[in-house]
C-alpha cells in the first residue's frame, strides 16, 4: 500500500511539474510577444498554440479598439489575408477526396474562359503559384469596389494573358486562388462561401471564421490600424479576393483547422498539400498548395503561411514532427514571420 501511495505521489508531482513547465513556457512566449508589440507599436495581438492536437495557450493581448480601450479577446476576429488560401485548399481537398476533381486537371476544364490562353495551367500549378495568373497590379490591393460574386470579381483578371508558361516560373498570385474558388463553386454546385462554411468551417469547429463583407457589422472584429498603430488603416473592400485573402478569423480557429485536418481530409491529401512543388527545370519552389515549406538549419521541417492585409498581419506555423501549431494575428500590418513565430513554437517542443 505504501509503495502504491509513493507511486501516486510521484505521478502527481510529475504532473504538477509538467503543468508548471507549460506555464513557464507561456510566460517566456508572452515576454517575446510583448516585446514584439512594443517594438512595432502593435495595438492588439492574439495567439493560439497547440501541442499534440490539444490547445495549451490561447490569449488576447492589447486592444482591439484603442479609443474605447476594448481588449483583444480569444474570440476577437482579425483579417487573416492569405491564410485564406490555406483554407481554400481544404475545400479543394474535400472535392478531390470525393472524386469531383483531380489536381492535374486543366483549369480550363472547369473555367472555359481560360481555354483561349496559349497555355493551360493545372489546378496543382495554380494552387502552387506557377500557373501564370497574375497577382494584384496598380491599386487593386486597396480597391474599395464591391463585387457581388466570385464570377464578377474574376472579370478583373480573367481576360489577361498568362505571365508565363505554367510550370516554368513561381509567381505568387491571389487571383489564382480566386479562380480556384470559382472552381469550387462549379464543381460543388454551391456558392463558395456557403460551401466553405458548411463543408470546411463547421465540421472543423471554426466558429469564428467568416468572409469579410463590406457594410456589415462583423461582431467582435478588431478595428484595424495603419502600420505603427497610430491611426485607422485604409478602408479596403475584400470582396474581390475571398478565396485568396478575404476571411476574418482567430488564431484559435486557424490552429483548430490544423488540429482537425485529418478528420476532414484523407492523410494522402494532406501530404499533397504540404508537398513542395518543383518547376519543370527541377527548381524547388518551397510551396505546396496553400502551404509554404521550409526547414531549420538542423533539418527540422516547418510548414507555414502568412497573411498580410490593410491593417492586419497573420501567421500560421506548424512543426509536423513535434505536433506543434502556432497562429498569431495582429490588428496592424506588422513585420514578423517564420523566424519570430518559430521562436514561439520551439518553446513548446
């Protein structure tokens, strides 16, 4: 009996020590984020961290509304910019798993307007930014124009010639993802936004991920500030880029997407999304489909994607081998990326 009691005490001490270690890691991470906020005058920041599929830290810091001193909460929504692309590839992956499309299908198989192009990019190439579809030009990134549908927003770029023969160059393209959003609509026979809500966000428990819709009062969304956090950010309409950069979300929802990924997508499909693509000449792009892939000097694999919008910066980083996922959102266009977020992630290894 004494021996069993000693074992129980030892286990209790072990669990307590583990809990204290997590708390210490959180405090260390918090120091780094507070310093980041001070260095770049970031009004508000939210962070979520999971280990082995379980959340270990979720916290809002600073203000979502400076004037009214409204604090950032865990469920405060932020613009997430291009992390929307990652979400769109989950939608494509679901259709792939259901046999509705193939990654190497020509884009023109679904979008007839691209048949007139001299070259025909595949869905895989478009999702990997080597399809030749252009990115923003001029003032399009800060456009205030309201579009009623993805089909209408495609009129901005669909008649432009491809910039290069698919597979010969890597060039980042949000409009490529707008086209992929339209593919989702045509294949699923469902509005893109409704499809993402019903087939991706709800099954994954992403209750705070919504499209930004100009003119609507988005409940519990952070105000947006210009770089340096001293004045309101420029007003921008996101309706031209929902599939490539138009969602509002939270770090908790973003990490939840990673934690639940294998529940909605086949493991093989997930591998397809994070498999780095090569150009036809064999050069590596460091990009799969909706995910960037890099590694540390020690060879540790890092899967990540950032998002930058007017008045916002967001970043997702995953360490697959260590089963660590981190997401950070801010309400100003801050300068941080894989290096800074990795410093947070490795504290929880």
